[in-house]
């Protein structure tokens, strides 16, 4: 079993589907607990690559600091994207889910 994140934006943006990104071990104690017992968070480079071009600079400015829900491993983490003047652009949500590949019969 593998844990992945599905990315969503609060306002629809042309050219952005709902991509999935891998996880990597969290450098701190914030993140989601995967089935193996490790604390993980969305992979920075993959999230950045999935975003539309106009949001990549906003993602870099944010420092990829996702906000996590209190004591709940099923709630999505979120990140507010702002332009260079501090105006709100969008909110990026990363929903954790467990991926189980189909077993060949």
C-alpha cells in the first residue's frame, strides 16, 4: 500500500486537473501518518510541476508550508497561494489517500 496526495484548487483553473503526487518523509512532526507508520507530506517538486505556470511562483513564495488539521489523519492539508503583492489567488488542497494496485488474476 502506498499513500498518495490528490491535488485540488478551491477555484477552478483552466489546464489543472486533479493530479496525484507522491509523498516523502516529513522533516518535522507535521504531516499525515501513512500505513507504514511514517509521517509524510506531499512531494514539493511534484506539486510544483503539477501547478499551472501562473501559480508556480506563488507556490515558491509560500515555501510549500502546508497547514494540517488537528489530530485528524484524513483531512486535507492546505496552502494559500498569493501573488507578489499579497493578494489571494487560490487555495491548494492535498487530500491523502491510500493507493492499492490491482492484483493480477
